């Protein structure tokens, strides 16, 4: 590439000369004598004079300046181009091209002068303001924090690792701006995402910068509160927030109320609402996409229907649910009425049979072109032809549907017509009692609609744009489902907006949109010169638009602080691309990092960082810690019966208190050790929590939070409960509906991306140790992943030790029996069907049971009941082991 640039430049120069000569050729006149040009020395002297003049201009403008923002530098260069040096022309072009090719700035380019200047400002201020940087917070700032304070580029994104002191940095930057008189207190705006965070910022600034005159005029608000104030000043009338948005969960309740009201007055809407809940609640996926089975009935792996059957595909599941809720009698895979079994072929079993009318129904996995999925074994299409020929030969009636027809809804429309034309009456009843999975509740559908609405309004999408997205999705995905959802959403959204208008209210999304519009239109004149925004990973496009409007002026500085590894609020309208593609939203942009954490031990930093960066879309960084805690920072305990978890936890808490009493364990700050219980859901809260709080209150500060609510919190010990593979496990498998992608610019392609970030948040709350509680029967895929990387050992409190499944890497091998033959199978069955036989003569390995609590010497072994717990010595020191070893491998710490 570089050679072409040089050759191209030479070609242009030569070509231009030839063309010029051709145009000026006058054969009738003798050529004029050439005028003598300046010598090389004269040219160099002139260039040197021009460079000196430019340097003098730079010095006059910037020598006494502080940090020069990149936008200011670029504008200066545009107005005053720097004279080319001795390596100008082709060599300069080649040099710049090479630098660009290697992804680095030109060391001799015009911007380099500004970079050197800013590096000098940073170095000088580190020395001159050392006392301030050492005392503005309780601990001296790190070099990265100081850099973040001093850097005053136009738009700065500060990527801050968990526990790296981002709030301290925001406070210190505010102090730095005030000390350097870069802005007055009333020109500084700090924005947070919730009231507690905004209050904490305001209080910290008031406390740490108390000696700064006028510091109380610094503004610290939530985005929503600031948006309200903008609208009030722009219009002279501050709007009211809708009362159903004042408390968490009321917005979803309002959507349920709207749906019930619409359904009461419009039976067509009621049917659409109930049809989506019952039949279309689960997406059938992309045509030809392999789906992991979810159920097993003793004979077949597959997908469980509302009436309790296990069928082979999600498409068959949808058909069965439609038949069930419409009250149509059917038999699934009834043997064909004519004998077809042979040496090479088992008895034919059509997918569906309708006994009232003697109709067979085959659902074929064929696309629009009549092709089967590539992963199907054998000649599937030949089997289709065989079935058609068989029915024709035997004179039995066959009705067909295909995968392509399911997605357009032609399959169910044609099925309904076929049944009605043959006298089958249908009676749709959404309240039929199910023996399989219950239908989606009104609240669940309302919750999905509310999340969808937030993304639609934040991204300023019209109904026409949504319908276009649904058509595009329907080319491969479940198009009719998306269209039905949009039909429901349009009615609910219209009623939501009507209620807002009639009450004179606005919602949070309107608050941000209107505020941005008023600023953009000049109806609100911002006084703010320095804007700091917290938790930027949770930003929506509406918040980004508001910040864009505030920073439109050339002399405005923006710093956003966040961690894309902790982006866990997509359900609330957050769009992680606002951070991951920061430069596309805010230009020119600068990215800095805070990679030193004051919280977690290094081993935990390494494990959690590698875990979250398995997703290649996450921004890369290497986290280092100041925490010197060296004991095992991550432990996991597995149970056959999760109901025994609380017994084990109580024993651990008792042991912790005993060690604190003996002085063998250092207490936390304030004399008590903090123990934080975390769960994916509120329902994970231990039943004995209040009892533990009372019993251990003298030594332990015990609390429970959901992982979402734990963001920003810290404890010496963190117990993560319910880390199991289940629909309501960790990771959760019920949160994201593919229909949400209609309102999102780009889908996250990495599996469980947000759940992975949520697990990272859980792992990074501890300053000493994280303890995971899992099931030996269905351990979380995240646990299995850590085990497969040799970063975690699961201590079996009861039952077998864990071995990662070699096929899926997400489950673990369990000892099972088939008849009298033992074998190892994956815990994720039926999703994964890996098995490994226990060979003849091979003994099933005795499980290792590591008790977390001490036991009396010579006491009975609690595992086998026959051995005694006796003193032993291993490579890690003394321990108690069962005397029945190796038949029993139970160990316990020495008391």
C-alpha cells in the first residue's frame, strides 16, 4: 500500500508536468530562457523561517496554557497549517502513510506538538499538585486517576474497572477543574443514573472540596431530574412525571391495566393478547437453526408442550399448543394404521393424528425452497417423498405444513381451515389448565412490552420502522410472531401516550427526548462548561443525545465514566453500543482507563477478567490490584439437595465467627466483617437471613441483594446462591426475547452476553473471597466453564466431585444407570446427550467430600458412617481424613 502511495504521488507530479507542457507548447516561437529559481539553501532557509514563525505563533497562543483539547488543536492547525519540514513532499506523504498503516500518529506531524505539550502539562501538574492529588480523597490518587483529572480533551471516555475508584476520580476531577479555574462551580454538572448515586456524588464533593469557595453551586443530579429542570426552564412550566412511574414495578402494572382495559372493550385485542401469551410466547428460532432439547419423557428428548407431551421441535411445540388451547383433539406420533416396519425401517409414526376426522398431519422441516436443515442426518427430503407416496398408496388423508409456513403463519391458518372444513369445532380458551409449562402471564408479557417501549422511544423509532424491521426479521426468523407482537404493542403504546396526554404527564423517555430537543433548538441555554457522567455503560441513546446537545459548544468538556464489563441494564433501555462505539457518538474522542482496583485479590481479578473477556466485544483491559489477600479467593460448594445449602452456610458463618473470636481471622472495617449474599432473583434470598443477622450481629454485617442491586457494593465475603442451570438459574434463561431486537440497532451475538457480565459483577464484589453455591445435578454452565479452565474446584458437600463434560463444556458428568449398567452422562441432558460407559473392571471413582467445618478427632465420619475422622498430613498441611480411605475420601479441617 505504501509503495502505491509513493508511486501515485510521483505519477501525479510527472503527469501534471507533461500535461502542462503539452498545453503551453508554441512551436512558432522560440522557447523563453528559464528564470533562475531559488537555490536549495534559499528554499530551506525560507522553510525554516516559516517554521519559526509557526512555532512563535504556537508559543504565543499555547505556551502558558494548560491542557489543549484535541478539537482546539485541530481547529488551530486548520487555520494555521504547519509549514512542511525538510522531508516534505513525497517523503512526507510516504512517512505519514506508513504511520497510518501501523496505527500510530506521525511523530513529526503537526498534532505531535500538541501531544508533547499535554504530556508536559500532565508531568508538571503531577508535581505541582501532588499535595492535592494525595489528599483530595482518603487515599492518594493513582497515576491513571491523575491523568483522568488533568486530561481536558473534548470528549473523554474513562473505562473504570470494578473497585478502581471512579467516584473518587470524579470528585478529584471536579476539584482539579476548580483549582485551575477552568470553570466556576456553577458551570460544573455531574450526572448519575439514580438518586442515591447523585446524592453520594454531591455529598462527597461537599465534604472533600469543602475548602473551595462556592463548591455548593456544583450541580449533581440524575439524568431524569436534570431533564425535568431543562424542560421547566425552556417552557416556563415544569412537567409532572406520570404517577405510575414513581415506584419500581408500577410501569409494568400500568401496562397490565392498559391491556385489561383494551381487552374488555375489544375482543379482537383480547384474543391477540392471549394468543401471544399461550401459543406464541416462545420464539421458534431461525429456519434450520439447531435448538437444544429442553425436556425428556423417558423415551424422547425434546420440548414440552402445554398438555405435557415431549415433542421433537419448537415448531411442533407451537402446533401442539395451538391445538391444545383451541380444544382440538389430537394424538402425537400415533403408529400408522398400516404396517410399515421392515428390516431397515421402524414402524411409521406420523407427527399428528386427528381421531375425530381420521386426518394425518406431517410437519416437515423444509424451507421456502423445499430444503431440509443442513445438520439433519440422512436424506430427509427422500423421506418426505416416501411418506407422501405411502399415504397415496394406502388411501389415507395427509395434511402437510412446513417450517417456512410456520414463520409466516400460513401453517396454522391452513390447519384451521382444514379442520373447520372437516367439521372440527374450535374453542380458544387461554385459561385451560395445563400440565406442562404454564403460559406467559399478563405481567410477563407486559414487562417485555415495557422494555420494548423504552428501546423504541430511546431510539426514536416509528411504527413504520418497526414493521420494516419485523419484515426483515421474518426472512429468517419467526416473522408472524414479530408482527403479532407489534400489533399488540401499537395498541398498548397508543393508550399509554393517551393517558400521558390526558393527565398532562411525561415518562422518563419523553423527559430525556424533550430536554434534548429544547437544548438543540436553543430554547435552553446551558451554562455548563464541564460535564461528568457516571455509569455510562448503562446509557441509552436518549441519554447520549442529551449529552451531545449539552456538548455542542466548542469550549465544553465531557468525561463519561463507566465499565462495559458491568453493562447489565439492557432490560431498562440501556444500549451498550453507546459506550463500545463512543467515538461514533462523540467526536473527537479520547479513551482512558482505570485498571488498578482497590477491592478484589489479584487471583480473583484474573479469573473474572478472563471470564468476561471471553466475549470478544468487551473492551480489553488488564486489571491489577492493591489487595494483597492471598488465600483462595474463589470457592464453590456443590449439593445433591440444594435444600441443604442453608445448613452448610450456617456452619460456615459459625466457623467464621469462631475464627474471628480466636483472632485467626481479621475483622473488617468498623470491627465487623461484611458478608453479602447475592442471588440472581429476589426469591434466592435465604429463609434464615433474619436469623443469621440476629445470631451473628456482634461479628458479622450480613445482607442480601440481587446481583443487579449489588452494583457498587463491596463486602469482605460474598456468597452467590442459586448458581444452577435452570430457567430461573444463573445464568437466567428467561430474560431476553428475540422480539426486542426489532428496537435494537444490533443484536448481541455472543451467547448469554449480559448474563456473563452480571456474573462478573457478582465475582467482583468481594475484597477477600467469593463462595458459589451450586447443584451437583445441574451446575451452572458458568461454574462448568471455570472448572474446565482449572480456575475453580467444586467441593462436593455431598455426592460426586465435578468433571466438565468434554462435549458441551457447559455441563458436568454425572454417574447414571441404564438397566444395570452404570455410565457417565452430561448434567445438561437433554440439551447435551454425551455419554461415556463405565468399562468392565473399571470402578466408579469414589467422590471427594471436603467438609468446610472442623470435626472432633476420632468422631464418626458423616459421609460413610463407618470410618473415624483421624489426623493426617498432606502437601497443604494437617487435616482430618476418614479412616475408611480410599473407600471414603472425606476430609475436614483440623479444629
